[in-house]
């Protein structure tokens, strides 16, 4: 499994073959895209265009591109297999060519040798045109020698492709005949139905995936160079993407950690500020209470000590999210007027302020109700304001705290 994953990472899982062929004398490009799945190869896209400019958008320069040059400029001969070298076989089949000016490729099928040749200038021009369009080949082949890959899967009989008729017999390729036009037919190859015009492209892809081209040529070094260039580009692309993903994840993790501690710091600063404000405000309130105690001491007798007693216990359970504005112990029932009796709301404490957290406010009310000197806690007013929720509560205290 690990080996398969490494192979997929190196080679990819989708391959594309581009065949330059001729139908009724008109050149055109036949594109075949196939994907390697777990136990099979499926054709995912096929098309035909007149020029490389019109190749479909589904093709990608980041995949293996297998180029088949199958036009009238490719010469094909069949000869008896012998003991000589490939160069000797080529010279025997084409005695009048200057071999240094030609690319050649051979494929052995039983007792026969199929030989294809083409001028280097013509082939280099086609490959250069493809490279200008962004399609850098991983390999190229001449004529229909790639069809040798399908021999074990073909039934005895003819197979017609775009411009030729091939004959298979006993699992071997036996004949290749050029034809101006060939009827469009579908062929079943190992359970996969393939249109005739796309059979060469499928054969080239199959040979690449299996790692067996079945041919020998004088451009092997060039194909090796193409293949290595593809691996370099693919490695660089994967490495660059992986590095970018890693950097993004690193930045995201750094941001999350920073944000976490920043929020904690903000919360501590806010809590500290609220405590300071509450402390200062309480000190101001206490100072006001102390001043007022002196004024009404003769009326309230021991009320001063009691007010401090209650104020201390109220603030002892005061949450940081609650800001007190006023504490009135036994508030006046009506304004004091000269000559009238001073009327106090006895056994009552009125507290007003603002709350930034409704949950902590509710818990504070519960804490006040739990005091042993508290008889009842009533919320007189509770509403939104600019800094939170303003409130007014009334504490009813027992006669003997």
C-alpha cells in the first residue's frame, strides 16, 4: 500500500495521451485522458481538435503527457526478426536514409520486427509546438508501435484506428496497413470499451503505467530527459504547495496561540479595571455615607454602624461585573421639609448600579438572598444602558440582623 501511494505521489493517477494523426489527409490531435484506479484504468475524457490551440481545458501540463506522432511523415516497415542490432535492422529496412537525420523505433512481435522512422527536424518541430502551448511531453513514440502493448488483450482480427488497420493474431501484432479513412468502431479491451480513434492513446497510457514500452529507439535518452524533467517539475510543485500549506498552518497556530493569550490578558485587564472602579466608587460611596451619618446621627442612632455592616456584606459578595452607583440605607419616604417629621423607609436598603453580566448578576442576587440578615430581595428595575444593564434592587432586612 505504501509503495502504491509513493508511486501515485511520484507519477500521479491521471495520464493524458496526445496523438497527432491524419484522417482523410487532414491532420489533427486526438486527446485521450485515463485515470488509474485501484484495480483498473478508466478513460475520463476524449476529444479531437485540429490544432494544439484548441485542445480541451481538461488537459493539464502537470500530468504525464504521452505524445504519439502518427502522420504520413512516419514511415513504417515490417521485416523478419534477425540477430543484428537495431541500427542494422533500420538500415536493412531503409537502405537509402541517412540515419543520423532520423529518429527510429522498433518493436518485436513474434518473428517480425516493426520499424518506424521520421526526420528529426519534423519531430522536433511538433514537440516544440506542444511545449510552446504548455504541454511538455514525458515521452513520445512514432507511428503505431505503441499498439504492441495491447496484443495480449486483443482478439484475433482487425482493429481500425484513425488512419490505419492493424491485424492481431495469437496475442501478437502481425500487420499495420495505412488507410485514408477508417470507420469509427468501439473495441473491448480487458473489459473496457474504447473508441477506435482513442485506442493508440489508451495503449500508450497502458504502456506507461505498466512500465513496459515494448519498443527500442534511438531517442531513449531524450525520453529519459523528458521524464526526469517531469519528475523535477512535479516534485517542485508538490514541495512548494506543501511548504505553503505548512507555513499557513504554522501561521494559523501562531495566531490562535497569540489570540488565546491576548484574550486572557484582556480579560484580566478588564477585571482589574472593574475592581479598581468598584473599589474607588465604593470608597466614594462610603465617604458620602460617613458624611451623612454625622448629619442624621441624632435621628438614626445606631444606624451608622448598621449601614456599614450591611454595606460590607453587600460588597463582600459583589462580582466584578457589577458596578454600584448608590446604596441607600433606610431611604427617605419623602423629601425633608422644615417643620415636618422625617419619615424613613425602615428595614430597607436600595441599591442601584450597572451589570455587564446577567448570569453573575443573578448569582449576586442569590448570594444576597442567602444572607442571614436578609428577609427579601426584590428587583425594582432592570434595563439596558450604554455600558451594560442598569438595575435597582430593594433589600428588606430583618428587625434583628
